[in-house]
C-alpha cells in the first residue's frame, strides 16, 4: 500500500491556487483604490475550497465561513469603495495562509523523501 502523491499534494495545490487568486484581487483593489467608480472585489475562500471537494479544504472552508454569493470566477463585488487598511489586512491574512500551505507542502515532500530513502 503506497502513498498516492497526487492525493497528498492535491489539497495544497488547490489552496495555493485560491491564495493566488485572492492575492490578485487584493492587488487590483490597491492599484485601483483611487479609480473613480471602482468598487472593492474579494473572493470567498470557503466557496473556492469547498468546490475542490477535499477533506482538508472542506474543514478549512467551514472554519472560514461564507457570507456572499460567488460569481463564476470566484469574485465578489462588494459594491463599496476600496478601504486600503482593509486590503492590507487581507494581504496579511493571505500571507499567513500561504505560509501555512507551503509548510504543509514541505511536510509532504519531506515525508516522500524519507519514504524513498527507506531500505537503501
């Protein structure tokens, strides 16, 4: 009974994709903060990760909750102007999620490396 690499890394891949999408939205909000008529956009991690249908992502999405409906691209138009302080907080949250996710990936790769060296 071996470890299925795809099954082990799939949740990490999904999370990194969601983090990248969220970072793009935050960056666009900051860049357009003073653009007349621009409204802040965000993404619902819970909806993006729940769609991936993985136990890790499902637990994480349940913890994060969801209060908006999400469009096809996962974007939510808040209808309100950009608040730079809020965007900086979102950027910090995203950085923490990225750090946790890359640590998880490192743990998976270290486990695979250890398993590959057994019996040498």
